[in-house]
C-alpha cells in the first residue's frame, strides 16, 4: 500500500524520497493541500492567459471594434473592473487561494520545526 499509494502521491506533491520516510500522514496532508492549491493557481493563470489571447484574436479580427486593452487585466487598486462579476469572482478566488497557500506553507514550516 505504501509503495502503490502513499509514495507516488508524496513524489507528486514534491516530497523527496528520503524525506518521505520521516513524515507522518498529518504532514503529508499539508503537502497535499499545498499541491492542490498550486493546481488551482495554475488553472487561474491559464484562464487569465486565455483572456489575453482572446483579446489579441479579437483585436486581430477587428481592431476598430475590439481594441487591445491598454492596461493589464489584473490592475491592482483600480475601482472599476474590466471583468464581469463572474470573472471578478474568479480573480478574487485566485488571490484567496494564493494567500491560503502562503498560510499553509508557514504552518507547514512550523510543524516541521516542532517535529
């Protein structure tokens, strides 16, 4: 079971083979949570890249109707958003996921120091 399930999962989460044997399941769960959040962030980044690609294609097809945005989509501190409410919610979720990932990494370091 360890070699078929736990070890492959640990390697996927970025845990070194030697470190794996010193971990307990609680710490492995922290690595899993961090890994899942990184995947969510990658999906968000991919979605944002797609928005830039869409804007570029629309501009290439009809630059008068669809000019390319003059500012980045993710302007921090702007009151008005170029996104519709669903897009804005997705962006805010990405920021939330990144903050949770940072928080988990700090907790993980604390756990490792106490072990």
